[in-house]
């Protein structure tokens, strides 16, 4: 074994022991994927798996499968949530589901303001803020997604764009409710493209967002709001991304669809 090998092994050991204590929030966003049979197979694989105690593990499946999650995950530590809902109690909103329905099936989280909702379904900041507010009223934790596109990234003012998305997204909730909020930074150019932001890019943006949260909401709460990264996260890059400062966890699309890679990511974040 040469010196480089030895250094690599020592570095891995240090990282593993760091990850054995650091708490992460790991969220899988399945988007519009999977058949009933595939969901059952996935749940059978993860329901008996030991995800450890320190991390929070969440999956957001398509709504028709929530009953399977309720059935199969009831006695496990894996939590689940919805990818979308309509911010009203009930009524004439054809095609939508309410948070009361999500709660009925045991959901604890909701993804809000995902770039796919913003770009494909034209959901604006104002509507996103109503959804965040509605989550809080219904005791569901909103995962507020923010992120710039490639053009904005190149135009340098993307950081101001991200700050505006946060300000608008949180505009209807009070300061004492901020402890229930999660923010996910998902650069649009890295979603489903295989092109991950580098750990340096993630760290720079996360530290900028963290500073904004502290300056804007005060250091006590600003330091605590979980800040996730999302965009082509997979077993092969999650370790380096998790080392980036101010990363509290991940919002994972493609790699959360496969039970094995979802477990592998969780193992890495447990220092296994
Ligand atoms: P991918 O991990 O497939 O890039 O998706 C990221 C995402 O949009 C999660 O919400």
C-alpha cells in the first residue's frame, strides 16, 4: 500500500466517523413513477431495513400509493409525504388532493414549489407561499424548493433570485413557525440531467443561503432551518456533497426510485 492509498483510507475513516454522528434529512421524491407492484417491492425491501436512529428518512410517492405506505411503514422509522396538494380545506378543485387527505394516510411532509411545479404547472411564488402557509396550518412540514436555471446561473444574480424565492415562499408564515420549515436548494440545471453541482458550488450557495437566513430571521432560527441539496444526487456523489458546509440533507429524485441505491445513500449518511 502506498502513501496515497493510506491517506485515502484515513480520510474515509474520518468521514465515516463524522457521518456516524451528524444528523441528515434524506428525502426521496418519486415524481410520477412506479407501478403498484414496484411500490410493493420497494416497500418490502425498505420496511425491514435498519436506517439507524439519527437521520430522518422520508419518501414522497405518487398519491395513489399512499395507502401502501400507511400499511407497510406504520411500524418503521421511514416517514412519507406528498409531492403536491391544493391549499384549500375541500371543495370543487377537480383533480386535486387536500392536506387533510394526506394526513389521513399518515403524511408528515409536503414538497412545495418544486421547479417542475413552477415551470410545467405555472405555480408562482404567491401560490407557493399559500401552500407553505397551508402546510403549517395543517401540521405538515413543507419542503420549500428553490433553485435557479442555467441562464440565471450564468447571469450572476442567481443568488438574489434564490433569496427572493425564499422571502416570497415564507412571506405568509410567522417567525415562530419557521422551525417547521425545510428549504431545498435544487439548481434546475442539475435536476434529472446527471449534471450535479460540484461540492464547491453547493457549499458556496448553501453558505450564502444560510447567511441570508441568519441575517433575515436571526441566528437562533436561521442556523436551524434544514437546508437540503437536490439535483442528480446518487450513491457515488453523496459523500462529497454531504461534506459541503451547511448541507443538512438531500432531496433525491432518480436515485430514490431504486431501493438498493436509496439504502446505499442512507448507509453512506450513517457512516457505514
Ligand atoms: P434527480 O435526483 O433525479 O436529479 O431529481 C432531483 C429532484 O428534482 C428531487 O426533487
